[in-house]
């Protein structure tokens, strides 16, 4: 009788152990299946840049010749994006498209680093200003040509569910529109027109009067307010400028020499602006100033490369 009891106990133990193993195996398989399903769902919900570009088109926004960015398209910007594309949005006065770049990252710190790079360029030199818009949760960042109208940039940001980085000035296009409306009123609004033109460019404190200077120069040479406004915004003059007197300006000549001989820091300390900005203020076109100046700020170097293909 004792032997029989022992045998029954052993059999019961083996049976219970087998059931526990089966239950554990079932639980493991169930967990593995659940994780696989979750991973698959996450992949399906992943955002692709192509889907964002498609939504732009569906929303009636221009996406011209979108392509994956190359090393040259990054310029001096960090190349930490998982994927990046560049495309045209709107043509400028010369018929070339003003571009936008869109990036997707794997880490938020990489997004922040790239965004800070573009934002800091605009703070250092307004000639290198560009718009940025981001969504940290989706790890998506966009950078737009700074000459684009802000309301148009906002449409792209809204379409992609991105937050546009605030700016403390209006776009040049908006400023031009405001100036045109003022020119139809009383001529006593000239001062306000010049002020709005100056604010439109968004220059920093050291060269905030550049556009005012260009505007005043055009007016003094017989341009209409509209022509002066367009010239102040960077367009080629549509009026016939007066031939300057062949008198030498001692201060201008000295500054020209200093632009080629002084270091960038010394020139800025002496004249309150970079050599390229000084040349623009004194009538030289932006492209000519960037090409003829050796000591450029990092922002001016980026502008020279991205806008005119100038490498220094």
C-alpha cells in the first residue's frame, strides 16, 4: 500500500510539471506574438518624408523637383539626419526656385542641433536668415529660404503638422506689399515706408540701416517709391541711376582698403558690420560683395554657397 501511494505521488508531480511547462510555453508564445504585432504596427505608423511631400501636393502646395539631399546640399549644416530631401517652392526674380529642406531624425538631440544651426545663422547675419519649423515628437524639421513670404511658409508648416519658429519681423514680400499701399496715400508717409522696408529685411543691429540706405539712394537717383522699394529688397535697379561725381571719398576708400587688409573681427569692431555688409550698404550687390570679400562670416559663407554657389 505504501509503494502504491509513492507511485501515485510521483505520477501526480510529473503531470503537474508537464502542465506548468505547457502553460509557460503558451505564455511565451503569446508574449512574442504580441511584441511582433506591436512592432509591426509601429512600422506602419512611421512617418516618411515622401508621405509629407505627397500631402503638400494634395494640399495644393508646390513641390518642385524633390530629391534626396547630397553632401553639397547640406553645405556646412550637420549631416545627422536619418533622411533629408530638398525641393523648390517659389521662383525668385531671376526665375530660380527658392528651396526648402525637410529632415527626419532618429534622435531629438540631432534635430535640435540642426535647427539651432540654421537659427543661429540668421542671428549672426540677417543675409543668412531662414525659416525653421519642427515637430519634436515626429522628429521632423523643415528649413525654408528666408526670402519666402512667411504666410506661404506657414502653410507648409501647417500641412506637415510642424511648429514654425517665431520671428520678430515681417517677410520682405509682406513689407513690399505694405509699402506699395502706402505709396498710394499721402507722400508724408515716406518715412514710414522706409521704416517698413528696413524691418522687412530683418538685419541685425550692426547693419539694420542697409535697406534704408538702398531705398534712399534710389530715391535720390530719381526712382519711384515702388522702384526704390524693389531695389531695397535686393532687386536690380529698374531706374537709371545718376552718374556719380568722380570725387574720392576718403572714408570710403579707407574702409575699402580695410575690408581687404583687416581681419573680420577688427573690421567689425571698427565699422560695426562685416566687410560684405559694408559693401552692400555702399551700393554693391549682395552677390558682388560676397564674391569680392575674403573675410566672410560663417552665415555669409553659407549664404554665398547656398544662393550663389560661391565656395570659399
